[in-house]
C-alpha cells in the first residue's frame, strides 16, 4: 500500500484479514517518502489498525509536514489514540479500553452474577476479525461444563486441564500459559456433567491481575506475562485434611469486588461422589468464608457457616456481600436418606464487605441455589439456575428432559439494602439481567422475561394489531445456557446462535461453527470472541476453530437472517423477502424489517395463534438463492434482497389482507439469478389488484444482464386487500420471478 520505508510488525498469525486491531506497531522511517499523506482519512485507516492496549505508530517527519501530520492524526479521531509530537517524528499510542467496550471478569460476568456484558460495541452486523490460532489441546472436554472464558484488558483467560492461559482477544495469539496440575479435573468428562455450573469457577480476571484458587492457596498473576506476583494462604484446614482424603479436589469459588476479594475453603455437604459430577451435591458449598485485601493478601475477616455457603449464592456490590448459609429445599429433603438431619435452618444474609458486620438476616422461605444482584436497582433475585437445569440435562425414563433434583423452580426478589421481599414467582432463571428485565425459562427451548422491579411478564407490542403479547425468544438444540450483552443474547441453537436485542429481529445463527457445551461466546473488549470448546466433540459441525467477530456496518455481504416469534409485519411499513432464508433488518439503511415469506404466512406452523397478514399462495413455487456478493449491480435495491427469488406460475397470486385503507407506495424488486438467461427468455406482466402495471417486463433486458437488480415503484390505493399476479407471456420460455416487495403506507 505504501512505500518501502513503511512497515507493520506483529500481525495476527491466526488469520489473514484487513480488519482493525491487528498490528502492534506501524512504523515509517520517512512518512512522506512512504507515501503517507497528511490526510485525516489516510491516518484513520492506519491508526485504526493499531491494537488496543498496546498499539504504537511511529512516523518519521519534520517541519511543516510533521505539523500537518499531527493535525491530520488528531482529526482522524481514532479511539483511543493519543498523538505525541517530537522534532523528528510523530508517535501515536493506542491505549485501552475502547470507548463503549465492556469486560467479562467472572463466571457469570461480574460479582453480581448478572450474566450481562455492558459492551456497547458488539452489535449486528458482525464480521470475522480473526480465526484459527492455537489448538484446543488444553481446553477441557466439551461436556465437562468448564468455567466460562473471561475477557478483560485485551486478553481472553481460560482454564484448561492442567493450565491457565491467556490469548490476545484481537489476534487470537497465545500470550502466556502457566501449569497448575489438576486444575481442570472437576471438568474432565466426555459425558454430561454440571461442572462449574454447580461448584463454581476457580479464577477471576481483573484488568491488573488474575486470581486463581489452587490447592488451598490463591495465586495472583500479573496479566501481561502471566507470572505469579503473589501467593495468599487462607485460614483454616484443607478439605483433604478435614476428611483425610487427598482425592477431594480443593477448588473453591471466589468473587472479587474492587479492592477486596473473598475466598472459601470448601467443605462438601455430601460425600461419596465426585465434585462437579452428576447427581451430586459434593463441592457446591463451603464451610468457611474469608475476605482478603486483594493486593496484599491480608485477611480482613472470616466467617464460619452454620450449614454451608452455597458457591453460586455468594455475590457482592461495592460495599456489601450477599450470601445464603444453608442447603436448598430439595437438598434438605435428601439429608434423611444419608441418615442426617439439618443442624440449623437456611439463612439469607447481607454482610458489610469491609468488616463482615451483619447488615440484615432473613430466614423467610430461603430456597435458592443461585443468586444474582442488580446494583443498578439494588435488587437480589434468588432462584434455581437454568445453567444447571437445562445446560446439564437429566433424562427421565421416557427420555424427556427434567430439571435437576436440587434446583427449585421458584424465584424471590428482595431489596438489597434491607432484604425486604419485593415479589415471588414460579419460574427459574436463565439467568441474565438486561436493563430492568430478567430472563426466565418457559421450557428448554422457549424463554420469556419478567420485569426485575415487579416480577410481572415483559410485554411487546404487535405492530399489526396494536395488541400486546408476552416477549419471548426460542432456540433450537442446545446444551448450554447463554451469555448476554447489551445488544445480543449468545447461546447454542444447533450452531452458535444469537438473539438480536437491539432490533428485536429474532433468533439467528452464526452458521458453520458451534458454540461449546460450556457457554464460550463472550462479548467484551469490543469483540465477540469464541474459543474452540469443541474438544472431544463428534458432532458434524463443518468449522471447529477459535474466532472473533466485530461490528462491520455497511457490508452487504455479511448475512444475518433470523426467525422470529414475536410481532407480525407492520402492514404499513415492511418488506417481504422471496426465497430468502428468513427475517432481516436493513440496519445500515432505512431500518426496515424484511420478513421471510413464511414469517407473514398465518398458515405456517410457526405462526399459530398470531394475528398476521393474510398471505395466500396457490401451488408450490420454486426458489433460488445466491450470495449477495454475486450481485453485480443492485440497481438501487439491496444486494441481499436481489440475491434471492421465488418463481411463480400463472395459477399463483399473492394476496395480503387486512391492510388499513389508504394510499400506498409499493416497490417490487427483481433480479435474474441464472447466469445463462438472456433477453426474451423470461418475459411477464405484473398485475396489481387486477390492473396491469408492467407489460412484457424482461428483467435481463431492463437491467442489462443477469445478477443485476432493479426496483419498480407504484402508487396504489388499497381498500384492505392487495393482490399481486405475475403472468408469463405466451412467447416466454421461463416463469416469472420476484425477489422482494415493500409495502409502505403514505401517512
């Protein structure tokens, strides 16, 4: 691109790409001689390729040219690049994090278990930043339910079988790997196992340190090189010493809150089964809780449990620690089978994080195995956990899925400052809190939401009827729960799947690669990263690789089609795709929703119970589909609309009923997708409400060849019903085709 005196250093080995964030260093001994113009657009192109947190740009220059170069670099406005002027060069430094980027520091995102990344940058459309990189050799087997990866400070941190490792989130390159023998043992399984969803995760990643619980100690590591900078001993005895059994893993769970961390020695509630295994309560609770100053390791205070601190019910805010001391209702019922009885009732409590002083204590209907805390609304929600209920499937004798025995299907919300009960409900969590909405599960594949403040069902408005219906989304085959972000829900739905929260477009798939049985898609640091968690997988997915996706607006070649279970098409403002995979939103343009033909068909099984546009078809028309990149000229249309079509015969017509009376703009979109069709081979008339609007229309002749789009616009009065017919002329060899149509009411 530029002259010989310019160079880029340390590009990503994982992929070949021209997308941002790849280069550690961009250097030019003489920027002018290298052909680098002092232009904001040129500097934006170069500086936006610098890697966040560590990217450097060195440009040799002097005099007036150096001043212009500095001005252009500042005008380029690349986030978060700072520019420094020297007598002989300009130095550009890209720090981090990117504006709007989020973090994922804990198993369930944060110390409150909200499962929601605050990242604003990961949004549709998404394109590939990199793929490949190191193998998945150190990743635990796919069904062991290993801890989720964590992303912060430009790093992906994850626990393997014998190691903890970090990779660059922007290139996929391995940064460091450290051995901790046996750290992944509780997650080593080729059959379904609850793993970390039951016993917790052994590590936390913060911008300045990674904390790992291993063999009774906490290891503090410096993130860039991964070297150990501190080892903190914990009070009390090891589990293996308590039970005189060296086989019992010393995993423990730990949450960090700003400057403080808490850690606990685990005392299994039940023996005789493997920690993290099937149908076992072993390893889910701890006998002792200790809070440490996270920089020095000083023990600030500790507390002994009367029954046991359930790992997934320990959450914290900036100044308070919330936890449950006790067993779940079903676990208490299980005790008599072991010849035991509970020593004391279960308690829900809030403690002052700095001192351990009790703020409040409640024994009222303590039932949960999972706890989340929304600091935005100061609300605690106690429930059973979907991540265990459906992520680890228990089969009944008849083969149907059932909830795990230990997980209650109820939820209670309390106010954080005083423990006051706000509402109760009969459901369990997914869990994720998106703004003031909490996701819940209706069944294994269908999910709904409730208002976090009231527990009432969350509703959405049906644009066609003005009626409201319950908000919901669905997913196909799944063996994991989800990870949420501001704009997307991420989960397995056959392939890697998503639900588009920003545009409410429905459930879609990143076709080709699979999400892990451990939830491994993380939206953080401006990147949707997916480490390859498919080791030991025998499913026939075509792509098994690590990869990263970033927001790439305006690229019509990026395909995002969805299916939708919510509102029907707005009769006065929508589009219909013919022959296309499904529903899509014109995100880069008008924002118009384009529905798949079946999405608007009330006779289709997916639309039962919905008020819908009445789309009638007669016969079984054929379809054809090409990738949008094959479209030579969209002719003012959208390439992804022009790249599909449906063929009609003379006995078929399209009828849309229940349209409000008025004047409408109707836009019909056409393209010939067969490379071998020439002028005169496909000629047809277009009739709207029985009136011929196009006479002897020939797509190839009109556009100049195949793979070219065109738009025909009409103004038509509609009294409630719209009828469209495509009639082949007598001399035509081929049937009529149509790619799409827009129905736009004139208001």
